[in-house]
C-alpha cells in the first residue's frame, strides 16, 4: 500500500521510493488546469479534467526532456488533444503517444493507493487501448505528483480483476513495475495496437444514437456504467458522436444555471450548436424524443430530475404543441416554486409570446469596477400568478460564474412611493476582506401595473433600474 505521509517533504519521499517518477507543479499550473476543466458539464467531470490536465502537462514535459536526453526519436504527443474534454466528460484518463506506442495515464488524488484502476474503455475499445498504463497519484495540497507504477496491456488482461459494476480493471501494486525508465530506456515501443484487441465494434444507427443522446444529455454524472458496453463503446469511439453528446450536456448546463441574460444564453446555445451537426439535431427534435422527455417529466423520481427534463424540453420543443401544453399545465398545477419557474423559463424559449411564460431581461452594471475583469449583471424575471399578480425574481451576480461578488454590494428595491420593500441585501466578506457571495437575490410578489425601482450600490456608486410590473 502506498500511503501519503505529510510529515515528509517530496525530497524525502522520493528517497523512500527512488524508482518512481516525482514531479512538482505550481499554483499557476493548478489555475491553468482549473480553467481547462470549466468546460465540463458537472462537478465530477470537472475534477477529472482538473487532475488529468495537470498531470498530462507535467508528464509530457518530462517525456519531452527525457526522450531528447536518451536519443529516442519519437516525440510525445497528447492523443485527441483538441477533443480531450469530450473524453474527460465521461472517463478518467489521458493517452500520450510515442510514435505508435500509447501510454495511458490514470491520475487519482487519493491518499491510499493499493491498486491500479483502469476504466474498461481504455482496454476494450480498440481505438483507445493502450500499450502501457501508468498509475499517477496527485497531491494537490503539497503540489506534487508521482508515477507510482505501470503495467502493459497484456499483463492487465491476464492478471487484473474486472469489476462488472463499475466497469474497471484492477491490478495490485505488486504486479506493477515502478521504474518508468525501464520501459523507455529499453525502448520497448510498439508499432501497432495490442494484438489481442479486436476491432469488431459495430457503429450505432442514428436513431439508437439519438435515443442515447435524449436520455443522457441532462444527467449530472457519466452514464458509462449504466449503458451496455457494446452500445456505450460504439458511441464513445465515434469522435463526432462523443463531442456532440458533450455539447448537448453543456447546452443543458447553460439552461439550468439559474438565470443569465437571455441573449447571452441564446448566444452560447448558438455557439454550441454551430459546432454540432444538423443530422443529429433533427433526430433529437423528433416527436418521439419530445414524447420521451415529457414522459420523464411525469415519471421523475425527484423535483431536481423533473426540472432537468423541463430544461431539456425548453431546448428541443420549439413550436411543439404537446410540449407547450405540458409546460403550461405544469405552471398552473405544480406546487413546487422552482419547478414552476423552470417551466416558465422553458415555455418562454419554445413559445415566447405565451402569456404564461416568464418575462426576462438583464442589465450590465457599471459600478466603477473593471468590467473586463469582473462584469456584474442584474437579471430580472417576472412570472404571472393565478391571482393576477406577478412574481418578481431579482438576481445580481458576476457574468463569470467563477468570480465572487465584491463585498459590501447592496441590493435595494423601492416601491412607487419611494419606500424600501423589505430589507437591504448586502454581500459579505471574509476575514481577509474578500467577497464570499456568488450572488444576491430577492423574490417577492407585486400587483400588476406597479412601478418599482431597483438600486444596486457599491462604494457610494449606484446603478438604478425601473421595473414596470
């Protein structure tokens, strides 16, 4: 068992395990990796992308220097470098090629490492299979990583234990070789894919593919363990299909971020769809798919799942009468306020003139801070109620979701008689004076025809906006 011990420095640890490769990284390296990970659609994938982005950069840089030093003619390349985010969305691991030899690095940030765990995709998808598999431990607090052992494809297939539940091959530490130099110096590089891999995966027909897209575009986890491997692997090895599924999940993330500026959402959607291809979009918008999403709305096991399905319907149901009717009915009948708002947002997308749809607008706030660095948005949504009033939802946030609000930012709402409605909401700060809030928001109900004034204030500079209810 490899056990983390924070009492030792990396220099001391490398003396304990002299045959392992030890590399350090900086805070700037971590920030760069975090930036790379932002494109993923859910937290686990972002963490996978973070670890892989950090690890592959350091290991490739080391390989660059090592191959030059020992005279290896092949230069290391990151496999699928431009599309690696579509891999990290679903599977841990990154491949580096040396000529036709493929090394698969598998980073983890756990303290105890007993086994090398290899996702089935890196072994049993013919176009993905590696010749060597490298176990990598990443220590984020101490800013180092180590390659603690490697194995070959042949040994993995012969000695590893396959878990059909999480679809991974596991190999004990004792069955791994620690010294990476053994592989590189002896130049045991391959010319072809591993001999035992058979390229017999059948491509999916477009309707089966569209069915998988419809079912898994909105999930907040990887579907890899829930789809039969022959279907999942066929989808994943198709670069266009894999990238399209990622784009659809990014699209769904945008639709469920809370509210952003409507034009901003539409621009992001157009950007994503521009990179997709029309054939799958047409299939995805078919009546059969819309009906399946509607069924998910009615059969969802939780309100979160229901809201996810409602968000999907808002992206694919443009002008569809059944979709419009379902969302209208939800607005009238649901007792969950968040679900009602989600249905109103989606209805506004597929039937903008519908009287039950939410009315949304956004304003960029100029409060004397650098807009390039940290632009602020005031978003306003109005939703008709059953008693001829209007629900109002005000939200102040940064356009960059990774940024916190500056401290002491105030949100105040005044009635038409210039009286404050409710209390003033103010952003907080930590002991170092840094902001800790992601947003300020205020929700309330007002009568139709009311004129409201919204003030957002920072450092005695106030932005004012009037709202006609």
